[in-house]
C-alpha cells in the first residue's frame, strides 16, 4: 500500500493507526483522512504524483531492500530526485548498473544536481562512507581498509575471544536474540553481508570489482536453507570454531571476522583474521563495528581507526536522518 498527501502527511491521524511501533497501511482506509489517499502500491503512480511544480525539490527515502525499487534509481536521479537509502542492491549489483546510476548524480539542473546518499548502507550511523569521500576529495590516497562490518559476527567473536569455551552457536543465538542478525541468517554466517559492505567501500575507493571478485571465507560448511540453523551450527561449526579460538588464545591472539580492501593489489577479502591480543587494531566492545584505514595521511604506524555501534533500527534511522539533513542543508 501507499499513502499520498499533496499537502503533507496527516501525522496526527496516522498516529492513531500505529500499533506496537508499526504503521500498517493495509489496515488503513482513505476515508480515515481528509487530505490523503491510500491506494495499492504503484511506483509509476507514486512518481507521477510527485511530479508537481509545487515541489521542485524532491527527496526519495528508500528504506526497502528491494531490487525492483533500486532498479529505478537511474531514472529517478535523471529526473532530479535526490535519493537517500540503506538499500545495497544497486551498490553491489553488476558494475555496469552501478555506473549507470552514478552517471546521473550531480547533473546540474534548474535546482542543482541530484544527490545519492547511501551512507547508511555500511555502518548505519557511523559515517564511514562520508569520511572516505571527504578524504578522497581532499587528496588523500587510501592504501588499505580493514573492518569488522557485521554486528552479528562482532558480538559472536567478542564473546568467544573473551571465553573460548563458549559454543559459537550460543554466541550466535545471543546476537539473534538481540535482533542483530540479518533477515536471511545465511547472509551473516556465509560472510556475504561483510563481502557486500566491503565491495561498496572498495568501489568507493575506485576499484571496479564485482561481488564475485570478493574472496569470501564462509563460516558455514554447507547451505542451510530449509534446515535447522542452530542444529547445523552445533553439529558442524561449534567444534572447528572452538579449536580456532583455543589456538588463538594460546598464541596470544584475538580473532575477528573482517572485510579487507587492498587498493594497490585491487583485492577484497572477507574472512577470519588474527591480531595480537596486546595490540589489536580494534578496541571492540559488544557488537561494535570498526574500521582501520591506512593512507598517505594516516600511515601504518598511526592508522585512522573509528568504531561504534551500527546495527539496529535506531542506528539505521539515525544514519538516514543524518543523510537527509545533509541533503536539505545543501538545498538551502
């Protein structure tokens, strides 16, 4: 369903239909509003509705994970719509589609160029992408970027680094109970969540790679679709993971699941990496995300490191709102 209101959303009326923090338009009727219309969702009709001379500056905030919606970005940007989104589909899709999308960004029209803000696709509220863009635009040259980009695996690995005897399945279940896990659990555990975020950052750094070019070390020995995930973890993952963490502790090391981008080599990897326990690059806590960047300005001896919580609806909303404010300020 979609709700269209020519003179702004009737927020007071909408609040009456919110239950458990959710607004379900399928349970709302147009007769409930004097200045808005509820109808079946139709992207073409939605865009036609917004094509009004009364609103020369238009911003679309796409909070879906829909490939069908993301495929419309090039057309919307060409029309001058500003887009803000956590949707990764076009950013990790075929490079030609990615390039097609950016071809229309910044094209100057009557009211300035269209802006595409996707800061929330990596790190939620942590301004990883914004910082990368600022460094590159001011002449820095980034050589490597290493990051703990999955809150699910951050929490799980932090638990096991602290207590190597804890079963990995138990640590993962804790992340699930905290609602940190992806909708598709296999995304986290296969490493593809980290791989996708790494590819977005790699493309930001100028690498023309495809998702298939990312070398991914999966934590799963087999596909789990249609199977009991926890049963698979207990039977086939807990044992090997316990051995890895025991060995790491004996060597005085910590293990993290990281995405790593090596710009000179043109490579991107996602997998388990060990670090000295006495001097790890990430002072991670709980389910923090973190990034270590080595560049011309920030050499290996003093790299740029930033971290913080990034997963969850509140953090994603914070990141989106920050992007919205950025676009609005630029239009003043």
